[in-house]
C-alpha cells in the first residue's frame, strides 16, 4: 500500500488546529478583540492619537470607547477635577445635568453612539464610568459656562459660581483674491486651560452609516470635535471661535455638541450648515462659525447666539475669529462685550488678524496659516512677545489675566493646538495639525508651579507640553503612511 504523506498530514494538522483553537490561550486571544471593532483601528503620530471608526452609530461609539479607553478615563478625571473646582459642585450635578437636561433632547442616532462609547469603555475594563459620565463629558463646555450661569441668572439657590464663557480659539477662513490659489484656506488654534489642551489630541476619521465621512480633531470620548476643526467628504470645512462675555441658555433645546456633530456629518453646503446649527439651538457654546464650501469657493461666518444669529458669506474675502461678536444687535442684547476695549485679548487679536490678512493678501496658503497661528506680536502694544493678546496665546505669562473670561493672572492656558488646510487638502479630506502650542515652545509644569503655587490644585492632572511637529492626516490614514510619504520626498530630492 502506498503511503500518502498528505493523507497523514491533514488529520494531524486538523487535530492540532482543533486543540489549538480550544486551548485557553486561543480562547483568550479570540476574546481579546471584541467583534464590534471590525475595521476600526488606532495609531499615534506626532503626539496625535488617530482613530478610524466605522459602522452603525452604536458601533462607532463602541469603537471610540474601546480604542480610546485609556485617554477617555484620563480625560474624565481631568474634567472632573476642573469642573468641580470651578463651580464648587459635585460630579453628581454634572451627571444629573447629562440625564435630565441633555439626554431628553438627543436624537436616537447620537443616543446610540453615546451608549456605544459607554459600552466600549466597559468592554475595555473601565468600571468607574457609565452613560451619564459619557454624556457629561460631551457637554462639559456647555454645563460650566452656559448652564451654570443660566441657573444663577434664575436665582437658583445652589448656583454659587458665576462663570463667563471662555475664549476658546482663534481662526480664519479666506478665499478668492486673498489666497494664493484663489480657493479656500482655513486655519484654527484651540485655546483652553492647558489641563484640557494637552489632552485635545484625538484625530477622528469617522465613516458613519448615514451622512458624509468626517475627519476632525477632538477630545477623547466626544461625539463632536469640541474645539471644532473638521472636514467632510462633501467638501465642507468647518471651524469656530467662541463669543466672549455671552449670556443665554435654553435647557429645553438641543445641546450644541449634538448640533455640531450633525452639521459636520450632514452638511453638503453652507445653507445646510446654517439650518442644522440653528434648528433646536440651546445657546450652549455660542460661536462664530467659519465655513468653507470647497466646491463653490464660497466661505461664510455664522454668528450664533441664542435669540439672534446672522450669516455673512462671500466668494472673495475673509472672515476671522478671536472670540469677539460682530453683529451689533447680538453684541448688545446677548453679551456684555465691549468692542471698544482695545486692550482685551479678543480685540487685540482681531486687530492682528486684520493686519496679517492685509499684509499677505494674495499669498495666503497653508504654510502661511501655520505662521499666523504661531504669531507673537501684540497688536495692542506693537511689541513682539507672546502673551494673552497674541495669536499664539500664552496666558501663563500674563500678569493681567483675562477679565472677560474670568481668568486670573498667569492662568496655565492659551493656545493648545493648531490645524490648517488649503483647498487641495480639503478635496482629499485631509489637513495639517500640531499638538500643544502652535509656536512649538514648551510649557513645563514644575517650573511653572514653583512660580505660581496658586495653581497647585491642578498638579494631579497638569502635564508638560513639549514642542511637537506639524503632521499631515487624512481619511483612511495608517501608521505607515507618513513614513511612505517621507521616503517619496527623499527619493525626489535624491534624484535632483
């Protein structure tokens, strides 16, 4: 009888496979990656954490919660400390606000995504967070700076803190004769306390079941960007800056974090964006939104308060934002902002924005945008030197503080990241980004707290912010992409 090695080998291999797949190690490995993560992944580049999320709303949320579990839990503890310190309220207040004020006005799609985040955290082993913590994190900007002041204005007996909306961000959008290729250019820097800013380093690539694909930066565990820089696959690019000294909130309307995410996901043009942001507006996180339609070359500014809003649009011009309101009626009726106070940060940066836009008219592109965001000229004094009035804000060196935001002298905060995109990048759903200060200068906790011990309460969550490089990100990006692009550049340079 002829011996067939194949006939012998197959049963042996089959037996081995069956034994191996039923072994405790194999079972552990098969259980280590939940099936909900199909196609989702993460990697890190230039201090950013990039996550690719896809599928149903619950799947996208689960992937967010599972893949970013360490970052979400860390951010949760930082926000807990900051919020309870600033308002003198327990975290239970934030959970109750999430459940009773925000949740009733969140539509099914985003309820499912938020629940998915909570489920993903649980699957990863995070036991100190549930759905109400997740919703509270998504609304933390609105609760502190809009809902709490609203309660105080209504004479609520437990409203012991009066906070003013912080000036979060500085930005511009330009098109037509103002840019090098006569097409849109958009740029933005996040402004926030550094205990937040250092953690605002997530790059979200989201492929939703419905709507357009999104690339946006954001906070771990949020469904919207939060500091708001994003591009969708319809060619709509979006950013914003908050309105200083704003007052107004409607607890019976749709949270801003829901409207902002929906507008990013479903806007095919500027009209869509305006409609989605205005519908159900609760006044939370009141902003000047800057928008570019890459297909038409048109740009717009939507100034959105609570009772008032106004839209400006053009195909040849620019709009800038540095936390100042523009509409006289909104300014008078919904803010206590003084447009004539040349020394406050919003007006000083507004002046500087107009100077650089005029100086570089016809030349503006992504590299210049990066230069603008790192600018250290104080337009109020005319002197060079970073402080709270420069486009690259350094509040931590200012003995003045920022009165319109209730920020004390030497507040450890200011510009904490930067993003920029030109028309070519927008067409590819991509942009350049840099974590930490736009200028690249470090912020070191030890020396800072030695000089300013009044901020020692932040020590458990405050971190060093080292200079990081600019990096390119795009949809469907992978860890090896930047290295491959670098090799191509080196090859071209070597051939010349």
